[in-house]
C-alpha cells in the first residue's frame, strides 16, 4: 500500500509539473481594457497641471467605461467618464516628451462633473476627454489606439 501511495504522489507531482510547464510556455493575451488602463496610468503626466493637482485616478473597467478623476489641492474635483462603445477616435497633440491625448466620442457622450469649485458645480457633457501624457512614443500610442478600437468593436457587438 505504501508503494502505491508513493507512486500516486509521484504521478500527481509530475502531472502538476507538466501542466505548469505546458501553460507557462504560452503568453495569454492581455485584456484590452487592462492594456488601456496600464498605458494611460504609466504615461500620465501629473505635472502638466502644475502643483495644483493633488492626485488623479484613471480607470478602465471591464464593462467598457473609461473614468478620469482629478483632485486638486484646493478641494476641487473634476470627473470625466464615457463608455468605450461610444469611442470614435483619438488625437495626440505634442511630442514624445509631452503632449495631450484627446479621446473623442461620437456625440456628447463624455460626462463632465466639477465639484467644490468657486465658479459652482457643473454637470455637463462633451465630445472629448483630454489626458496629459509624457514620455510616450508612437508604438505605445498605436497600441493604445488598437486596444481602444478592439474594446469599441467588442462592446458594440455585445450590445447588439
């Protein structure tokens, strides 16, 4: 019985090892929403707002929403959000060191909310969201554009 148990342990160990080796050799494709969020967070230029910006949050959910929240030192909060199924195109104005990324939508699909501002509370919509970026090159911008198109087409087909 001990010999059978020892052989069973060896068999389970080697089959688990073989499974690990087989699956570690393959690169699983990363979800496009994760790629978008990682690129935007990695290349975000928080210094573009000056020392006024306390913190920012850039989130791309797996349900297809892009959310950008900026909190300033004076307490002002700006919030932008849109569904990636409404994404139309992106434009980048600047150079490899610094620039602004315009994420454009089909209509007034970007929700804009401003809170704790001296000018008052604002709830409105617009056709684009601006994200300051730094140290980004053409390959990353192309990867970002491709991921945005993939998410857009997948959310459009899922909604039909």
